């Protein structure tokens, strides 16, 4: 069952990088507050899920009780997190994200972070922005005439991914914030 608690943020200790840095991520799943359009130019109903992921990094020997040395969009550092060598052969120990879990979270972060704030429609994805004459052509690649960046579009999150995310968060996370 997918549970969305608007404005609730859940925290997950992700593990350590090869350099020994500790990484934790925060996952927030909220809902849209008004109808909008998807990246496929289709209407999106109010109360559709919106994902936000960020993280914190603590340098080796500094400890997690002090201020982090990196925070926010630390997706590249999160990608470096490895399984504890002692448990690599047998799989993740209790309370530790498996490699599959980490790869899934990395996919969700890269594909769906702030999925309600997409500047490009599906036709415009993958186009190198440095090769576009922005003054002459802002509708590049879109047969429906959508002007890049003229509004925020919504990228739907597949139901299977939402279900797996919900299960993973419920298994590993703790609530860190509510409201505001």
C-alpha cells in the first residue's frame, strides 16, 4: 500500500563511501496542490505524488553528531556508497540498504527528484541545451509547440516504483520533520 504523508520527511542512513564518509538521505513524498500538465502534455490530477530527495555527508573521523560537510543534492556521493565488506558476500545486514535498494534509490533520485518541476516536455528531453539558439527557437523538438521552460510540467512516477519506494522507506526510515 502506498502511503503519502504530505510534507513528512523520512531519513535513511545510506552507508559509507570507499573513503569512509558517512551518507544519509532524506526522502519527502508530498502531493500536488493543483491540476497541471504532464511532460506528455496530458492533464495531471490534483493530489499526484511529488518526490524530493536530498542528503548529508559527514567526513570520516568527524562523526555524525557534528554538522555535515556536504548537504543537499549529494547524489554523486550517494552513488559511491558501498556495502560493508564484512557483509558483501552474504548480503546486507539487518537495517542496512542492499545494493539493489541503493541502485533503486539512485534511480528514483536521478529520474524523479522534484518531478513536478520539469522544464522540458518528453519531446525535448536529451537535447543538449548548449546546441540550441534560445533566442530563435524555444519550441525545439516539440511537435505540439510547447516552449521549453514556459511552465513547470509533471513527470508521473510509475505505480510500481512508488510502491517499492514506500516499502523501502517504511522499512528503513525514521521521521525527521513534519509540517512547515
